[in-house]
């Protein structure tokens, strides 16, 4: 029988000292961590290594086992608007929060203990809490929507995932309608089609996608990728019926809006494509007047031929490689060799030392829609099977979305 390890320090004193020294050295090198994404990412990795060197194995395992509880507490606080209340006025007592929300005082006390321990609130004294930066983040509609989506739709899929893998011989999902989510929901529909039939679910998901988790620390692709020089400047109005930019699987079309806001002088037509239930939800005035909407399923042949730019924002990570092959093949058949550009915005995984946020998102794509995040090598292989060649990988500052630039092979 293997005996439990002692609760002694799990690494040498010198290793801990070395990590602390490296953290101090990195911190003093940067004068503006908010905008120095590389240094911030390095410091986060070093801080995780320091925590791992100090945390006992039993602490790691027990925190994982109980991690569902903190998620519940965040959802309770969100439903009760506790984050809004703390941001409107801080500090507040648990008794005051209970009185305003109508929740039992004992529930508020126990929820706030967890939120305080996680940094979602700050405990000033007994039963007295104030807002933190995370509290403020939790008041953003896209953040609330993202956490709600993964709670209501993701948790059941995770719960049934072991049964799914056992029944499928511990193999990765290979079809868009065959994954832990479909297994848990008892449906063979496309996951997004299925979610659209559940009241409020797709509306919540679309709010999430408009702002994701809303962090100012992570630059969006349009903040750093030179799309004007790479693609827009090469637009020829005599090609492709004058279409410059096709946002494929556009959601509510906010990426086209971003491009036109940053480069208002851009010429040519802009088109936002998505399924009917998404396009019909776009409100009048929500898009720049130059953006046309079009109902289109991106697994079907692309109706817009010869455009300058075909743009995919966080699409390929939603699907298994066979479906991605269909998507890319339909685009390649529509593209004009030597003119059309395919711009794919997606996380590009490093080959080693993958940030935990990225590896967790990769697994979320697996259980929700048979999808995956990919490395440069995996992207290159995927594109080659569809008759496309990657011309450049553009890596972001920090660990946000990168850009895969491609054209017809």
C-alpha cells in the first residue's frame, strides 16, 4: 500500500527562492504590466510554478474535488446581483445583502466566504465585504453570459462525459453531433441548433460571444493584427462582385463592425453570414450600414465567390477536423487563387507549456461540440487537406487569439 506523502515542502528551499527571485526580476523589468502582455504572461506562469512548489498534493486534489462549489457560489451571487450591489456601494454587510436580495442570511454568509477566498470579493472584517476588480468584471453582460452558458450547458456534458467515453471506446468525438454534450442532451442535432431551441440559451450565448470575458488585459485581434496592410489594401473592386470582406459564421457581425470602425475608408462590400436564427436576431442599427447580412450554413458551398477576405473568428475550434475540412473546402472552392485571403482568428496552441486557460478551453470545445484548439502543425495539416496553404502564423501579445493567414495552394 502506498503511504500518503508528508506535508513537508514539496520542493527545495533553493527552488522556491529561485522562483521568487525570477518573479522579482521580471516585475522590475516592466513599467506597465497592463500593456506588457509578454511579461505579464511570464509572471503568471512563474507564479503558478511557485504555487505548485508550495501546495501540498492533498490540497491540490481536495480543491479540485470541491471546485464545483465555487462555481455554484458565483452563479448564486450573479443571480442575486450581488456583484452589482458591491460595485454600487462598498463595503456592504452580509445582512444588508440578504435584506436587499431577499435571500436567507445564512446562504449569503456561506456564499460570500467562498467569493472572498477566490478574489471575487474582499472581506474587510467579519461579514463585511467590498468589491474587487473581479467583482466589477462580473457585472459585464458578456462575462455573466459566458459563465451562465458553461454552467447550464457545460456542466451536464461534463457529468455524462465518462459514460460517453466508455461507450465510444475512449475515442475523441469525430462528428459535430456526437460528443458529451449531445450524449447528455439525448440529441443528434448540431449542438448550436439544439441550443437555439432551448428558451434563452442561444441569446445568452450570443451575448457572451460579443464580448467574451471582457478583459482589457487581453488585446483583441484588431488591436494588433495589420489587416489593412495584409488584406484590405489589396482589394480590387472588379473582383468578386466588389465584395471585400465576408465574415463567415459572423454571429451578430461585430467583427466587420470593428474593421470598419478602425478603417472607415475601406472600400467594397462587407457581408456577415450565419444561420437564420442568428441573423434574424440582429437589431436594426446594430451593424454599420455597409454590412449586408446573409443566411448561410458554412458547411455548405460558399455562395460569395472571389471575395478579397474570408474571415473566420473562433469557428474552427468549435468543430472536429472532418467538419473543419468541409468548412475550409467550401471556402477554398469560392476563393480566387492569387487574390483571395483566408484570415482565421483562433487560439494557436504552443507545442509545449500550454497556458492552463488555453488547455481548459480546448477541453471545453471537446465536450461541448467535438471541437479542439490546434497547434501550428495541426493547423497546417488541416489546411493542406482542404487545398489551402498557410502563408503566415501571427502570434498575439500574451495568450489571446492568434491569426492564421492562408490562401489557395
